[in-house]
C-alpha cells in the first residue's frame, strides 16, 4: 500500500472551528463522567471573552460527585482551557486542571495540571497535598543548583509537599480524565455503574488516538519509519520541504 504523505491533509479529522471542536470535546467529557456519575452537570464549551480561547468545564462548575457505598465521598473538579494548535487547525488544550477533593475536606488531596506554554515547570505534572516528614526533611536539605530549589531553600516557611511538580509525560503522553477516574475507582473504591469500565476504556482509547496523531505531527520522520517497516510505501506529496521534527515538543518535560 502506498501512502502519499501530505502535511496539509488530515486522514481522519475534519478541520472545523474551535467552537465546534470544543463542543465535541465537552460532549465526550460528559459521556465519560456520566458513566461514573450519571446525575452530574454536563460539560459545556464557553467562549472566553476577548480571547481566541474556549473554556470547557461543567456549567455550573460544581464538580463531579463520586460516592462510596452510595454515600458522597469525593468531588472531582475538572477544567480545560482550549485553543487551536500552532497551525490553526485542531483543538489543543492550553491549560487543564483535575482536582480530587474529599467531600469532608477543604482542599484537594492531589491534583493534575497541564500548561501548554509552561517553561519553568513540567508541562504536565501532579501535586500531592499531603504531609510526610521524610519529604519535608529532604526538601529542606535539598541542593540549590536550580532556581526552584534555591527559592525553596531560601524560603522561611516549612516546605510543603504540594509544591513539588511530579512530571507526567509532557505534552503528548500525559494522563487523561479516564485515567484519573479509573484510579479513584480502583484505589478508593468509588462506586461504578454498569458499563462504567467499558466507557472509560473507550474514552481512553479515543484520547490516545488523538494524542497519537499529535505525536505524528511532532515527529513525522519516526511515523514514516514505522509505516515503512510495516510494509507501507510512504512518499511526500506536497510542495516544499517536508516538516521537520519538533524537537522542542519532544524534549520538554
């Protein structure tokens, strides 16, 4: 089989407006969370006034109630800010936050964050809101070879575990909402419905296929090598030079 490699043509995704793509994304999120919490408010795509951005979140943004044994246990707060990618074609998550908050508490126990334009901390990372003597000791005694380490060492306050940014796969390989929900089901015994796990697997597969397409756009050379090894005949079919590898995306933590 011969594949004509054209950077200007999407094989599976029709290019549509940001609003349309964000609405589709909101609907997929709603489908996912309804598989776990059928009564929670749906996600909606809301234009951010004065910017070419769209917020994808629950409206009203009260969180996703998760129960254990039928009793309220955790509240999952999910928020995405989306834009178009650098070519202006496809939906890209600019920022996201997923917080796991106990119903009986005042703040999260851990949270996942992503910042597409982050330059100082890992683009995808996790914060753990907890206290552990060994961690606090190590943070207080840590070296000062980086800016963040120096700021922590020079601070007067007792170091907090939640200030550590645990990297989670960068721009392309970060966890999705389905990963978080399945973790809460498996590790905390959150109630699930009939068909919940199948819905989470389907949502995860869709997310990973989307990310696979994004990775191919970052590194088309590797994609071509793999396709040729599988027996495909891949040739460049557009004018100009083929796109180069986006080393900045592949190297950023």
